[in-house]
């Protein structure tokens, strides 16, 4: 019965039925007054958010705008004013100028708002956490789809601020995320696990950068939003599955690698097609109760 149900769902998805039904379900939720964040979070956990609603839904879930529709316009006006104040302050302080890349400006604005900005911003941004956050900022430009560039910049900054909050939460558990990745890979593909250990690669891959950036720069821009749908609701353990599925999907190439440099070259050149396969497999994995329970048990055991 399970196989039949999986076959049906895969068939429906291929012919477009499933996405149509999901879109209708989300549209019903978005008509509720006020919006029910619990239901919207459940939707994000279970499904991929349709691109046309992603910007708005992320803003609601990341507390950029309130659940009350009559207040959303006013709040975004205030958000825009604060956005402009932050940019102006950074220019006056000569921390940014006309040549500063947009994604670095966003990160500098966030640091200023959090009262963490330092005079030597360039040195500050070299830490693994901030380099990873910078990658997220760079990638988000291709994920957010808004015609007005001014609106896009404001929305991007505030969505990034919300995503950074989630990254700070997962930062406290990044060691467990790594250890769980090792354990799950050994269970899923012992041959690949042993090979990566043998060439001294498994424990030396840049997991912290992958996790802090939520795979920005690794997974192609066209697929990464599906992962970030889950990050917006705090389901950052999906990153374990993305890491494991990335390695197992590339296993044929990785088994030929003889050093960590070769492994990194392979992972850093994932195609768009492979990215889509990896993301879809990772989402399927996290929705399988047995695998998810194994991860949950690991975290419970190591608390």
C-alpha cells in the first residue's frame, strides 16, 4: 500500500496535479483572517511553497509582517524607513559606499541593527558564520522575485534578518548536526562512509559553512528555496538530510576521489539537475517517519 501511494504521489507530481492541489490549499489558508501561523508552518513543513506566494509567506513566518492584513502595509512602511536609516548610518560612518556589494551591505545593516558592527567590517565578515551569512544574502537575490528593485531590496533585507535568526539558533547545535550526518551516512551508505574516512575527507568537510549558509553556493539557486521553506519555520535538521543526500547522490564520483580537494571540487560543482534531485530526496527523507525518528533520537540522546 505504501509503495502504491508513493507511486501515485510521484505520478501526480509529474503531471502537475499535486502542485495545483497544494496551491489551492495554501490560497485557502491565506484567506483566513487573521492568518493562522501554525497552519502556515505545517504547510511549509509538508509541502513546497509555490513561488508566487513565497515572498509573502516567508515575511509572515519570519515575523517581518503581522498576521493581521490591515496592519501589514503600515508595518512595511516602517520597515522601509528603518532600512533606509540603517543604510544612511553605514554610509555616514563610511563602513559602506557605492562600491560595496549589495549582499555585504545587507549583512552590515543586520550587524548594525544587532549592535555588533565593528569599524573593521571587512575583518569581521571573515568569520565562518558571517561568510556563510554573506552567501545566503548573495543567493537570496535570485530567490526573491519582485519587479520593483526598491521593494525587492527592502524585502530581501528583512527576510534575511529572519533567516539569520534561524541560523543563530542552529549555530548552537552545529556540532550535533555534523555528528548526526556522520551517523546517518554510515547507515545509508557504509561503502561511501568508509571511503571518505579513508581519504581523510569525511570529518574535514566544511559542514559549518554548509549549515550556516543553509547550502547557499552549494545547491543551485533554482532549488534552494525548497530547503529554505523549511528553515523559515525552524526545521533546520533538514540540513542533515541535504548533506547526506548530497554525498550519496554524488557517490559514484566521490568513490573515485583520492583527496579532500577532489571531494570539494565535486561538491562545489553540482549541476542544476543534481541540485533538484538532492533537494527532492532530502525532503522525502525528512518526511519518512523512521529516518526522522532516528535523527530525533540522536539529538535527544546527546542533549
